[in-house]
C-alpha cells in the first residue's frame, strides 16, 4: 500500500500573527549591537575610570578582559539554553542580567565592583548574541529573506565595534565614564518590552530534554581559561607559568568537552554538525573576520592617539568612516547575493582581497602619518572588504543547520568570532611588541612603536587574504 505524501510540519511561529518579521530583525539587531558594542565602548573611558576608581594597569585591562572572559566562556551555553527553553524567555532573562549589571557598573564605587559588574554583563551578552541571531535563523525560512535579514544583523554587529569607540568618547567627554554603562539601561528596558510584546511565549523545555551540564561546564571553563591565558600573555609573556598553565588547562578541558559530547545522550553541541563543510569553513571565516575587525579598531585607534595626537573623542569620530563602510557593505553584500549574479563565494573572495589591500595600504604609512593622507582611505577600504565578508560568512556558518538548532549555529558563530578576536589580538599585540623592541636600538620610541603596528597590520592583511582563499572550499551556494 502506497502511503500518501505527508507535508513536513511547519516550524513553530516566532512572533504573534499581527507582528511583522521586521520586528524580529530589529530585536535581533539591537540585541547583537548591545552585546558587541560593550566589548569596545569602555576603551576610551579607561583613563577616567582608572583615575576615579584607582585602578591599576592590570585593573584597566580587566575592565575589558572580564567582559570578554565571561562572554566567550558562556556563549555555547547561552545558545543551548535558547534552544531548550525558548528564545523569548532566554532573551528576557539575558536582558535582565545585562541591564542590571550595566546599572551596577555605572554605580560602581571601587574597582572590584566595576569588574564584577562587567563579568556579569558578559554572561548577559553571552545570551543576547546567540539568541538574537537564532531568532533570524528560526523565523526566516526563505533564503532571500534570510540573506537580507542576516545582512542587516551583520551590519549592526559590525557597526557596533566602531560605534562603541565613538559613543564611548562622546559620553566620557560630555557626561561621565559612568554613562558608558548607564546607556544600556534604557535600551535594555525598551528591548525587554519589545521582546515581551512581539515574540510568541515560550512553550517551555522540550519533553525529556536536559541541559548537558558536564559539557557546559567543560567548554565554559575551558574557553574562559584560554581567554584568560591569552589576555595575560601580553603582560607576562607567552612563556610565563600563568599563560602556560591556563592554555594547558584549556586544552585538557576542550578535549574533555569533545569526549563528553561524543558520548552524552543530549549533547550541548551535536558533533555531527561539523560534517557540514560549510559550517566548518564558515566558522573559520568568521574567526578570521573576528581577528580583522578587532585588529582594525585596536591598531587604528592607537595610531590616531599616539602617533597623530588625537583626543579620545576625536579618535572616535575619526574611526566613524570604518563603521559606516562596514554597515553599508554588509547590507550591500546581501543585495548582491540576492540578485543571483554573484554567489556567496565570489562576494567572500572579493571582500577578503579588498580587506587585505586596505590593511597593506594602512601598513605602508610613513613615520609621521596624517589622517587625511594615510588613514581615512585605508579605513574605508578595510570597512568595505570586511563588510562584504560578514553576511556570507554568517550564512555559511549556519548552512544546513535545522531551525530547531538555530541557537547552536548562532553559538558556534559567535564563539568563533570572539575566540578569533581574542586569540588574534593577543598574538598581534605580542608581535607588535616584539618588533618594537627590536627597533628601539636605532630609532626613536615613537618610530619603533609604529614599526610594530605596521608589522601587525601586514599580518592581519594576510589573515584577510587567507579568508579569501579558504572561501574556495565552500559549496557553491551556502544557504
């Protein structure tokens, strides 16, 4: 007897019937913007924070590091919680944690209170980033619509890196460093109301589903240990006991995590997802993109302040062209792919080559660079290239992952980006310091330092070029 064809069950709705899908994109974009921006918004406020709260040099570093530590460590756990317990309730919980931690940070009366608030912020951010992207993956089932939505999301996330520097400079100079924390409070409260009104209520944990506590603990502590070791490498050196121990602990725990996931009934990460070539290649591209993004803002802001002499506020304004180019190019890449005249691989290759050209151009600056002559042009080219890479690399990293595992895809993507940025920045800063040290004997300190920056920018250009070459391994149409 021939059985009649049965239509596959439609995925459960994400928003209420009278709410447009544009609301999902807006919620996801704002959530992603908040999580990414807070990794950079405090940078220009660090001197004022240090003076008011009597922070040591190490304490200043950990204002940034404590956020990145918990953000990177809890991303996969945050993604899995969203898959199991529902994206609405997970987003609401993440927003409450992130917003209250921001308020506590703004009210901090000493360094330990500020660092604790930043660490808790990172936990909230680890929920916001994957849950926001998972909303788009779960709600947009048609490739053209998903590509457009991902383009907008990636534009917001890319713009947030530079917007954090600009907004941090404005708030610190015109109000107080405390407002780089307080600014999240009204935004977080408004987004909580939007999530509550627009999204379909969570149906609760799937029947029989359990959170992989062992795997979650192994990957969270392992990634946290790795990021801690890398952050300490710039100050203590790669051969220090702290760095070696941290990296060794991370390696053991990551291996342990893989063994747990291979044997547990309901894993945090389904290892078979890595049999999808585009997922593997896409996450490698995202890691390269994370390195290039953080290197561009880090070294460009240092050059503007130390070599050209810009103030924090003027530095933020001078970095704006990079952010604008990133945002415009991210949206444009989605439109290019939607025309069916250009595939994701072609756009990725063009972006990687363009980004590499921008980094090489910036590295060619003279010993006494000027902003108009030597900085703004390369920043625009870098932004154009990295923006072209952003959306198709996200699209590739989620290719073939079913909607009910959208949180897993988002968690892997964000973990790749954060780890790529953390590992890459630690290695590039160490390289720049080494090159500077070797130049001190025959040059002024400023010239030697700029030589180190140039070397780091050349290597970053190589990373962008490597991403372009690796794009050839993608299947023809990652959707």
